[in-house]
């Protein structure tokens, strides 16, 4: 796999990938956020023609990462799903059945509104609020100004991006990994999502994401 970037934070060694996921080797875990599975089906249900291939490609990309790293578990930092149950989630059920030895931990996000029995039926462990695992903590929403946590915090929700400016004042907005002093914001794993520009402060580390590589911006 091309474009892998070793990275250390809070005493933990991670591997960033241009596929919008992080591998935590110590626990054989993939870290992702904002997959928004079923979003394309939700839009089609509302009469907006969105190709279902986008959803299938996201699931295939996740499967490829699991196979490549031989991950034993996935930690989803919120918004694994987009809305209520729809036909696209039948494909997820099959995907989950094919990977029935994989542990799936979901820190509930604002879009994770399926009934509790649905998560149980697909063997997904749901965590509410802030979930602490070893030296790291996970929650969906980035902390508010002045809010602190005892562990380094991984968050999602914002779908962070950064604007790259080139010669001739040409600019390009790219999704990114953001690492602040006390918390990180993961990019949206799902490709059918918008982005929000993050404010970068002195000392922050940011990695812009292209299709095949990561670009260290700060």
C-alpha cells in the first residue's frame, strides 16, 4: 500500500493512510470516522439520483484496509451510518457476516440513530459519550473551547479539510488528518461527504490527503 505515514502521539505509534484511516498496531485496530454508510440510499429514497457504487466502493476500501493490516478490530469515531435502515444496509449485513470475527466498536455519533437491536444483530459494540481505550479516548464531537480530557482525544464529525495554495494563487481543498495539542480530528471515511476547513494553530500537525499520498502541511 502506497503513502503510509508513521506517526506518534500521546506515546502511541500509529500509521496514517491516504485511505482516510489510521492503523493502531498495538491493538491491531483501524481507526475511522464518519463512514455515513447508507447515505447514498437515503438520498435516492428522497428522489435524488446518487449512484450506489459510491457506497460499495467505501465498503470495499474498508475491507481492503482490514485485509492489508490484518486488523482484528475497527474503532469508528461516530457516524458509521447516516440515517434509518434502508436497502443499502442489507449489503452491510452481508459484509459484516463475512467478517464475523472482526470486533467493531462504534462511539455513537449524531447520525447513528438505528435501533439498539440493529447494532446487536450485526455484532457492533456501541459506546456512548467518551470511550477510553488504553492511552487514548474517543468521542464523536470535537471538544468545546476550554474543555479538557485526561487522555488524548480522537474525534470526528467535522470532516476536516485544508486549503492548499499553489503558484498563480490556485487553490485546492483536500480532506486531512488534524492533530492538535490535546485532540485529533479524523477525516470522513465516506467519500460522499462534504468538508469543513479546520483552523490550524502553531504546533498543530496536519496531513492533507490525496488519492495516493499524504502531504505534511504543518
